[in-house]
């Protein structure tokens, strides 16, 4: 895209004293945008250079460029004019022109939006800092976006981890940043959703802010979309329909601009297709009267199999008021299936979840439970390579995306989706380079912007494998510490810098505590394993001493840094990293500062077990109990053990396609972590589980078993409090019928019929009732033992 030789790229054009050529009124907005963005970084007005030979910067329609150039540069322009991309609705051309001592930088586009995006591209390539702005030399680009929609959702609501603390001034900055990176759509959740009506942090009422966001989209020439869930219990009730239509019309009449309406089938709400389509058809009629030309989109979110079929049947009728279908979380059928089933006249848009790491549309694959337990579902989560994998996996099936965001924690991911939608082959590393130049400056103190981009890429690698064994986590923190030392005070106070630093520190804290907690538990278990020699009380005392070892001073420094950075992030970005301190709506809504001290071993469960053991009167019984606690995998009995949900301890789990081939994990096993944590008295092995979605079974496979032996199976069912029953089969033979989970956790112990084991191979499948909708979750298995020698079947809590 960037046509410049290596030698030319090493040069630069100083635009510090450039003159921005005044153009027609229709180009004023983009030119003013450029001048304001440069001036804010230059820390003085820009664009009024008076030197006769000052570089010129021109933003205009292609046909107007030549008349705005000095005579000396016109031939150069005629030799390399704007390309065809500049004539498209959002495309543009940029040219560096030189003739003798005269130079000009030209942004040419037919439309106001194209000129805005051209200016945004230029801002991403400039090196801007106090007192200096420089452009790479020999710029020549002609580009138009591949995808028609490149948007992000803004939720001004209590659940959001940051936006409910934002003012319209802050949102205007957000809108400008969206435009700089080529985003063309701002989607806003309606004031009434599956949330509290207000937030204690709101600086203004929800409706007032949403109206303001619509006005901002209008001011900057971007599309404004309304995400409008249907929340009434029964739209078969005419009164409910009338009330909904009245409320809807009142809302859209208040909004200065609406270009699109997005109505989900569920998540939130749940309206079956036979009621959803007639209701939204009436809303589409209202919208057409108030905002002519607005397009209407529906999703099949939350539908079960029967409702999905009803959805396709409604689409087959060809409703003319419907623009297309959007594909979001909790959609039962894969996008490829939807594309085959949906009439070709209806395009599919993507509504990907970029904000969550687990219990989500795109969970982090094989994520260390230590991260999941502490940093949680909604942490600061740059995943540049992961997001590119998701985008490219689905790109051929959709016409664009509005990303589902929960605030500033997913800021990097949002930016990547804008640019991937513009140019699907763009490398994430290139986007990160632009990100740093725009938001932090060309240098972080004495270090280059490339170092910060390296750090963001490293944050993604931090989450690969176990924290305890990932020495790269320490190297990542060292990198960011160096950047912090050399950064300017303004850069250090930039919330994007603080966000990356917070993640780097948190990862290092988790690594330090994972290693320490594992060592403490290993020492405790070693003491218990010696109980036959030392006696029960001595073993207990040694184990308790090991578990009580304090964190090191070095680790506690990291903890202190987290609290300091969390306060800065709330001040600078409204990011709510704690419920009590900063008003987060819940811990899972990004408030991982509240999980900073959660146990990463079984200390609390063990302490309770130790109390029970001490209450036993018989020394032999005490020793037996402690020996069992010391061998949870039953290796002493020849047991084959899987701690499901822990990627390193599930040797028999069939993983399926995996994230790279199946980013939504519809055909893959997922490593999950329950809402419970070890501090609730759960063992870590109960907290983690394997999970699959919809009708795919959880499968374990054992090979080369001794067919002459008899075996018993023991399994722990634990996780979230789903009530769907699970069925278990062994080589196709039912071991237990659909069984509801009576307690959480619940242990099932069963004899494996000898005839099942004759081949020496064993396949276990856990399934839930077929056809269920929602998020597709509900069958979760935490632990499995296959133990030689039979016992009678039983089910016990």
C-alpha cells in the first residue's frame, strides 16, 4: 500500500511549519480535524505557515487539487493524480509532491467521509510530538475499504467497565479516535437493556448521553446505529406491542441521526421468531418515517434449534423491510451454516465479542487457570494475533462488523478490527505501530514507538502456557518498566500506556504467586505423604506451616503497583477495576483488582479438611484421611486422572479442532473456570472444568488399557449452576442416564461394565439434551478418574 523506497522512507518531510491550504466548505471538516489533531500534539496552532516555501498540506476533492497547487507542482500532480479509490464512497489517495524546493502533501477524496479517513491515515503515519511534526517522504497510497461496515458498540450502562463514567467530551475524543482508524459506525445500546436503569457513576442521564452520541456521529459524518433488544415477556400481548412501539418511536424521534437498527433475538431478551419478525416490521415502519433510509438487522442470538428453524422460515418469506442478519454471541448455528441457510439477498454482518476472555464467544484457548481466576472475564486484553485469526476465519462470510465492546479494556482489539475491515491482510504489528504513533507519540522518552508495540504483542504471549513457567512474562514487564522510566509525564499519564503497564504488572504478579502457591502446596502435600512416618499431628503442622508462607517483598511490590495504577486508570479513563473502590458493577465486569489476592492453591479447602481430621478420635483414621488428601489423583491406586480445565493436566481430553481452526470453539473442548474460586472453599480442581457447546460431547479417550482388569469411573461435575442434565456413555453404552446436578460440585462413581473394556480402548462422552439454545453451555466436567478394581455404582454429593 505504501509506495516508497527504503531510501526514501529513511528521509522525512518536516511539516511543523506547514501551511494547510483553505479549501471549499465541504472539505473544511476533514481539514479542521487534521489541524486540530496535529495542534493538540504539537502543543500550538498548526497549519498557518507563512513562509512562501512552506510545505503545503491540501485536503480536497480530486478535481480541486490541481487548482490549489502552486504552478511548480501541478505537473507533478498530473503525472501521478488521485487513483480510482479516491472516487469511492470511503476511499482516498495521498500523495507527496515535490518540484525543486516546493513540496505538498495531498489528501484527495471525493466524499467528506473519504477525506476524513484520508486524514486519519495521514495522522497514523506522522510523527507528532511537542514542537515537531514529520511525515515520511514519498507517500503514495490509493485505498478503499474492503468491508462496508467497521463499527463498535458503546454501552452507556452500569455493566460497562468504563463508559458509564464518561462525559460527552470524553466520548467525542473516542469518536475522533474511531475515525482516525477508519471506523465508520458507532452503535449504541438503547437506554433500557438487561441492566440497571442508571449507574451511580453517570455524569448525565442515559438518554441525554445517547442523544449526544447520535449528534457526534452526525457531526463527524459517521453512521449511528441503535442496538435495541426486545425485553417484554410476551409480545403476543397487543398491549405489550403497543407499549413497545410507543417507547421505540419516542426514542428514535429524540435521536438526531439513526442509520441502522439492530434487534437481537436474545442476549438480552428472548423473543421467538414468530413474534419477533412482526414486531420489528412495525418498528421498521416507525423508523422509516422518522429516519428514512435507516436499515434494519436481526440476529438469531439465544435461539434453540426449533427457534433457529423458525428464524430461517421467516427469512425465506423475504421480508422487504429487513436489510440483513447479524451474527453475535449465543448464536447456535455457525456462521457458515447461517450463510447457507439465509437467502442470498440478506448479507450477514458480524457482531464479535472483543471484550471477554472466558465464558465468551471467543475464549482464550488453553488459558492458565491462574489467569482466569485472578484477571477474570473482562481484563485488559490485547489479542492482536488472536483477533486477526478470528477476523480472517469469518471474513469471507460477512460484509463487515460492529464489535461488541465492554469499554476501554478492549481498546487495542477494537482498533485492529477497524483496520482489518479496511484491509484484511494488514499485519497486526503494523496497526500497533500506527496505534502508538497516534496515541503515545513516535518515541516513548528515548525509546522508539516500536518498543511499545513489541510490548503489546508480548502481552498476548504472556497468556500462552502456564504463568509459572512463562519467563517471557518477566521480560515483558522489564520492557514496560524501561518504557515507563523513559516516558514523559504526559505519556505516563496516558490511559493507554497505563493499561498496558497494568496488564504487564498483573501478569508478573500472577506468575510470582503461581510459583509460590504451587511450591507451598507441593511442600504441604509432601508433608502429608509422610504421615505414616511422622504421625498425623506432625504432618498437619508441617503442612500448615508450608501453606502459611508469606509472599515475598518483591512480589508485594508488584501488588502495590497494581493498586496505584488502578487509581490512575479510574482517574484518566473511568476504568473500574474494583467494585468497592471504583464502582464496578460486579467483579466479573473487569474488577480484577478485587481478585488480586485470591488463593491459587487449595489452602482454604485443605485448612477445612485439616480441622475435620483433627476432630477424628482414631489416629489410624486420621493417617488414612491425610494419605488420601496427599494423593488426589489416586496414583497410588493406579488411577488415570484428568484435572479438566487445566491444560497441562487433562491427557485424555479430546480437544477437537482448536482455536486456530475453530475460534468460536463450537467443535472444540474449552478449558473453563467457574464463578467460584478457591477462596470459596473449593479445590482448584473443582474450579476448573472442561466444557463443550450445544450438542458437541465432552470426550475423553483412553488407549491400551488392560482388558482383563475391571475398572471404576469417578467424576466430579462442577462449574456454573446450570441445571441441565448430563448423560454419560462409555463406548456408546450408557453409564448413567441424563442426570441433573443435585449439588455443586457433585461426585459420581460408577462401575465400568467389563464388556465395554474388551478392546482395551475407552471413549467417554458427556452430552446434554440436544437442541438447547442460549449460550450453548451447561455441561461441565471438572475431574475424572479411571481406577482399576470395581466398586458398586453410587451417586453421592
